C-alpha cells in the first residue's frame, strides 16, 4: 500500500510544492529552516489544510484531489502526535488512548481493553489511571504515541514529537520511538528540526527550503553530500561550491582549495570543522591548503569551541579550549587556517 503525495498549497506569499512516495513501513523525515513548509505539508497530509492542487493517495484511497475530492481529517486513517501532545486533561491515560477508538465507533469495553494493551506496549500500564498533569514529559509523549497508533492508522504524522523533552529524557524516548516505528507497518512522516532525531528515526530525509525540495535521500547520503548551506550546517560541515580543474577548485565565494582527487566542472567541496587547524603564522608541513582568516565569533560546544572565521573562504573550526587560550583567540584576531587536501570530500554539483 504505497503513499503517493503531491502536495501543492498556494497562499498569498508562500507556495508549497512537495512530491514524494513512501513504501509501507518507511519513515520519511521532513527537515528545513523555519518557513520552509514542513508544518504546511503535515497539515495537508492530516487534512487540516486542503490542497490547492496535486493529489494525496494512500493505497487505493484518494484523500485529496482538488477540486473534486477532499476527505476531512476525521475520516482519514491517520494518527497525529503533536509537539504539545494535546492530551485531554480531564481524561486518564487509558481514556486518552481509548478516545480515538471510541470516536471511530468502538464500544467502551473493547476500546479500553485495546488502550490498556497499548499502554502496556509503551511501558505505562502502571500509569493507566493517571491524568496528564501527573505524567512526566516522556510519559505524556508515549501516551500520545499510543493514542495515535491504537487505531491502526495507515499514516502516522509526528510533529516535533521530542522537542518538549529535556536532554536526558529525550535520549530514552528517542530509542523507544525508534523501536515502535520499526514495528509499525504504515507510513510515517516526521517533522523535526533536530538532525539527530532525523538520522536515528528516518529511512529517508526530504530537505525543504522555501516550499520546494532541495535534497532527498538516505540519512547517510545527506550527511555525506550536503547540497545547501542549511544541510551543511545541519550535519556540521563546511560546504563550498566551485569549479574544478584537476586537483584545484576555484570557489564561487572566493579562494581556492587543493583536493585529493582530480575533477572537472562544477563541484561541491566539504570538510568538517575538526579538519581545520588554526595557527598564528602560515603553517609549514603537509597541509596543502592555508589562508589568512579573521575571527568573527566563538561558540562553546561541550569540550570544544567552534570558531567562526572570515576569509577566502570563510570557515568554521572546532578546537579545544586549551587551543583557544594558547592562540589567544578573540573576535578580530588574525590567524591562518589550514586543511589537508586528504580531509576534503569533493562531489559533482
């Protein structure tokens, strides 16, 4: 039962044009900056925002095909887990899970029996009679997931499902969610800003910018070969576009890089901030790329410091706190950046 979605939604100042298919059991993650169209896409799949044009089909069921077909949200076989979970405050965890079943006509006894089974699956049998305010964030998230899956939906929609959790809880709930998604045979569409959530949970990533797809593929491929500044920032790489001639790449925004393998024509070059060495003077030795830079900013990341540097090209470098002190790094400092050619990955643009 294949999901085919060509979602076209046009507003006064925004247009979404997203076309994808998903196989049973496949998890699709939509990523992109704010305003890219992720939430619009999710609302269109749920039936909360009708399509302007296009088609939405799940198996043999046509859900939206303007102007003649539109199945309202309550008649779609879809489960939604919102960022805020939206549990009913006056209902117990058991009755929250049973709610979707009851709204689809199941009698109270069987609905509660099925809800109890789902609470057991998500490890919350002991909290069946707790109200939402008595649950932790991770527990509430699992109740919301159980409620969404209890009706055996053909389509599961997850809207930033882990965003409201603290870091410690998020780690465990992410693992639990991954396990449940492996057992789910329907289609899952996940919207997230967190690259780790996407890499762990999704089979395929779709990157949206300004309402259109800029890159699509398996997580490992996206991480290895980013094609936009947003994706490069997401996966933590320095990314440049340029024109290659042999092992020399002339960059579009200024500067040149020597790369390990010869190439011809337009290419992307990418390397991690950890590959960048910083020096007070022009370095000697095996680094075949070295250029002057000016420090524009510093950000602390656990045991490392990310240094933003302006130059030709501009670059980000990850160095230790000791190196920051040794080099006396501060905004405005003049340094040399160096990258070994063997650290640079080049691929066709």
